[in-house]
C-alpha cells in the first residue's frame, strides 16, 4: 500500500533552516530557508508537526485529519505517518473524477505515502468532520484542518529559538519577521514566542476578519502580530497573472516560493514595504511541492 521508496524524510537534528541574503527589487531582505528542511515536511509544516515527529511511533496507530485534497498540511501528515508507520485517514469533499484519473501533486504523493482518503459529498462534509471529533481510541489522534492545532506550538517555539539565535549572532536590535498565513497558526505562535519582534503576515485563505477569527480560536490576541492587507481581494488558490509574475521574478532573483502563499505574501509585503523599517527576515513557509498543480491551473486559465 505504501508506495514511497527512499525519500529523504524527516531528517532530524539538522533542523537549522539557513538564513540567506536576498536582494529583491533593490531592497535587502533575509530569507530563512525552511523550505530546505525536508522535501515532504517543508516550511512551517515541519515546525507545526515537530512535536509529533519527536514522539515514539508506539504512541499512536492512526492519525486523522480533513480538508482540501491539494493541501500542504495533508501531504506533510501523510509523510509523517509513513515515517511512523501510522495509518493516515483523511476526509475530504468528493474529488472530481477527471482529477482522480490524472492524479497529480500533493494528492498523488499523499496517496503514495499510504493515505486513506475518505471522500464525502459536499453537503455531508461538515457533519462527517463533526463525527471525527468523537474519537474512541486513545491511539488515534485527530489533527485539525491545516494543522491548526495546539500541538503546533512546541515546534513553532523551536522556530522562534532559531530566529532569536540568528538575531543575536547578527546583533540586530530590531527585526521584522514576515510569513504568510492560512490558519494563522504559525504566525500566531511565532508572535507569542517573540514578543520583542514584529511579525507581519497576510491572510491568504479568506480575509483579515477570517484570519482574526482563526487566531482567536488559538488564544488571546497579541500586539506584535500585524496583518497586512493586499490592495485587492484574492481568492484562495486561484490563478492571478500578477502572482505568476511575482513568482517568476522571485525565482529569477534566486529563490522559489510557492504560488499560493509565498507569491501573495511578497506581493502584499512590497505594497507595504515603506512601513517596515529595519531588517526584514522572511520565513520561507515551503509548499513547493504544491506548485505543480498550480502550474496546471494557470495553464488552464491561459496564463503562463
Ligand atoms: C500551510 C502553509 C501556510 C499557512 O500556515 P498557517 O500556519 O496555517 O498559517 C503558509 N505557507 C505555506 C506554503 C503553507 O503550506
């Protein structure tokens, strides 16, 4: 069932995502290359699932989650479960038949890792997700959609430690941290762990109000978390020619980012760049494996 071979997976102990200098549009930035931590558990998913990664395999027999079928969190959980020999059960809305016949991207990789996909009709999705919450077996663990889960905090604290270390090594008194948000879990726990730094993010799933609701479910608000708003409304994971232009320009400048979160974060960051004085450290949130399906979407829309 599990189709993966010798992928370099969950390498532990070398978790230092190196910080690189990155000059973009004439301005000096720094990028923490967490996309390089692990090809399958990349970027913030590495940190959000860090505490699970440290657990002995015997703790659980099964992980359960739910959400979109091209989700980066889904792929990371599938990789983690393959590594731990845990079953991975994932509930999603029905996958279109043409997609099932031409499996690509994160869904294809997650299924190769042995993920068991439970498709339910869209109208039954919410009730099915509710049912997942009634776990009976203590060896089963439910992870909220996108890994928006308190288990993420311990790992994000590790990320915060690495950032503090870099700040000290470079004797920076002031530092701005930038990273995109889906559920806001990474940005929120990072802001909590780094009260002396300013964290800038943008809402990629939904708008600012939606992101604040998500964050409110994690804990009380923090003052050092700033949500930058893009100059127009962007729908999640939809192709926009300017985001493809941004992706290509970033790539040309030396770093590949993901087309959903990274491209929009940079787009928004540059619109607000004059507000950020001092050193800017962008924390790469990974997700490059998902670019394959985004390229297809752009192609189908006639964008290149
Ligand atoms: C999951 C993901 C995010 C969002 O992380 P949250 O902690 O849910 O805000 C951002 N960027 C990429 C590339 C991701 O895969």
